[in-house]
């Protein structure tokens, strides 16, 4: 075979950054695969196993009549597949544990790919690759998904998919957003950000381009597509809107505490496992949490309305998800994870936000380790020295206060954007 011409030979060799990226993807997959057959939070893993078996045996129609369930139907479809696989292959304990952890691991890697792709809209390819790589090996994600066995990464992937599709103007963004909501309801505020950005883009752009024609059909189509996605996914379970609201209320009332081991506003004020029915300045804590979260979301949406550019939309998406975690009551430590892909994009939009991404990443890891090692969860215990210092009550209140302080900083940067190359 004759040698290739110089240009053809060069084209047949992948650029160094492409080879590096594939090595990173394979490395991240190997790290997770080595961890996944071990560990696992006993209560969570046992629950997922039971739900997977129930879905495989009885299907979705009577699932919610069979006992207590605090998940919406979105992730139950994944567990259904795992249950069917287990029924067919009779997986041993380690293989079943691996299968239960696999969706989160796959979504972590897929999310990193999306982060790199979206980041390239705002920054250099090298910077985008770094952001994707950091997410691939984010210790909080490896710990939560590959070791703990939680599934928040699935909701995070779907939420970021909604943003990525929205930035491309693809109508499936609304299906992805609806699916993210049915997997992790904490992602719901993202829909508001995308909706406001869409209204400005398709109905009331600022400034108004010459010859602009409003596109109400796009707005109506988005609403119909998102609604249809929810209806189609609920139908096999025999659920309608009323029953969906009932399920959400049930899930919300499982943990009526200010902070369920989350480094947020109520972790700073009350500490952990304190009733959110307690009164503060005459009002119940849960009402203060609702008011604070609603006010923050309104402010963020107002900024999107005023500055409907793509950069603002990305920052606002991270801000609303962060606001819900930091200001609402009844938050678990893991509920920051759906915001993590959006936080990972912040340095691509404005390098002043590296500190927020890095700081919240560190606090999240500390929060996860703290939650996983409490005596009542029966996993493993930390050395007494760490309990008396890093995880003492004064320390966790300081961590919580620092986390809360990132939100006004993020909103302030969103109001005064600085474009970068």
C-alpha cells in the first residue's frame, strides 16, 4: 500500500487533545468500575433493590399501592430495567450492586462530555477540556455515585441536557427538563430560567432586531412538549396531576427538618435535624425557607429578563438550583449535586467564578463525608479527632454559612457580567 500523502496522514492521527480526552474518559470509567462492587449505603441500596424487584415483578400500574415510595416515576423506569436484568440473569450481590450504581456512573461521564461541549461556546477548547476533566474526577461525584450508590447524577445529567439543547434551540430541551423533574424534583427551578429566557428570545427580545417576528408557536410547543412528556411517563403508573401533587407532598413531608444534614442556611442557623415547624421571629422556619427561596428565584429571573444572553442563562441556571439548596428547608446534603454541572460551567463564563465552583465542591465533599459517617447510618465512623475539629458543631455551622455566602456573590457577578475568551 503506498504511503499516505502528508495531509492525509496528518488527518488520520487524532489531535493530542482528542487522545487525552478519550484517555480521561476511560480512566474515569475504570476508577468507578473498581469502586462500584463495594460500599453502598445500606438503606438506600436495599430500597433500590426492593423497588427494582417490585417493578420487574408487578410493573408500574400498581407500584405506588404496594408500600411507601418517596420517588417520582422518572427514576423508577431505570430501576425497572435493572430489575428485569436481575430477574433474567440472577445477579449475585456484587453484580447487582454494580448494576444499581451503573446509571449514576454513566451519567457522570456523559455530563462531563456535555460540560466540555457547552463550555466551548464560551471559552477555549483547552479550558473546556479542563472543566470536563475536573468533573470526570470530581471526588464528590465518585464518592456519591460509585461508592455510596446514590442517583442524583442522573437528574444532574438530564438537567444539563435540557440547558445544552436549549442553547441549540432544540425543542427536546423541554422533554429533558420534564424528565429531569420526574427524576429529581429539585431541578424544577431550571424550567423557570429556560422559560424566561425563551420568552425574551421568541416574544420580547431586547434589543428588538429589525424585522423580528414573535414566535408564540415555539412557546406553546415547548409547553405542550414538556407537558406531554410528563403525561406519557406518568400514564403507565396510573398517575394524574392530582396524584402527582400528592406524591410530591408525601415526599416533602418525610423529613420535616430545617436541614437534613445539609450545609445551608438552616444548617448555619439551627444545626441539623431540627424541626422546621419551630418559629423564628413569629413565623415557622419552613415558611421563612419558602419566602427566602422564592425571593432569590424572583431576583434571578429578573436578571435573566433584563439580560437574556446565553451567559446569563448559564449562570442563572446554577444560581436557582443553588438557591433552592441553600435557602429551602428539608434539604439533604446530596441535593446540591444537580447544580454541580452548572457550577462546573461557571469558570467558562466568567473566571471570577472559579472560587465559587471550587469552594462549593470542597464543601459538598465535606458535607457528603459527614452525612455518610454518622453513627445512626451504620456505615463507618471517622476518627474522634476529626469529629471534634472538622466536624464539630461550630465548624459545620461555619461551613454552612460560607456556602450561603456564595449565592449573593454569584448573583452579583451575574448582574455585572464579564466576558472572557
